[in-house]
C-alpha cells in the first residue's frame, strides 16, 4: 500500500491537517508517483535518505503505510511534518497553487523530516530535494535560487 494520501479516510491528530481537496488530488497523486519513480531511478535519492538520522531510504518511506499526507489550508509555507521522525505530513494550499513540481519537492523535503532530518536552520531536508535531482548543484554552491527548479538553497527547516 505505501504512504497514504488523506482523501477523507483519516483524521489527523494535528490541528489544521485535513483531507486533500479533490481539486488537488491529481497533483498529490502525481507527486507520489513521481517520488516512487525517483526512488527507483535516481540512485542518489535513496543513498542520501540513508544518511539521515533515521537511516531509511526514500523507498522505505514511500512504502510506509503509517505515513499520511494531509492538506493544510492556512499554513504560510509549503509544508510541515508534525515532528522530526513524524508520521503526519501536511502540504499547504500555497504549494498546490504553485504546481505539482513544488508539491513533489515539498513531499521530498517533508519525507526527509520523517526520516529524522532536523528543522530550524538545518538544511538536510532541502538537500534531499537536490539529491532527488529536483535542483542544480550550482544553486547549492552559489546560494542563488534558479526559479526553474523546485529546489531552493535558501530554505531551511
């Protein structure tokens, strides 16, 4: 079964975490499918995830049916995980409105937190996005964001 998308069949214990609205389900399903493709085809993705504190691969996380992807209508950033190594992830309206590549990058970032990447000033979760080939090494090296990739070298936490 694998990681689950809340379509109204899950009540999250986190305030504000809700079912993904029908208008965004296509983007969420696409992002999950693309994340599975990345885990199967981009070697650096699983390798990077295994270096995170909990040591699970991206494949392991995507196969974990206890992880739920929820929606959050009012959060002022792209996504969040209920806690480091948590099982409840929320993707914001803002991420969905930007588009499916941002939803994918947000999902990868939040799965890194589910794998133990700390928040705050730490940049491991966003580096997971780069390891999944959703950005350019030059962005990391220079700190200059390329608006044509969903990786943002200036995002932490």
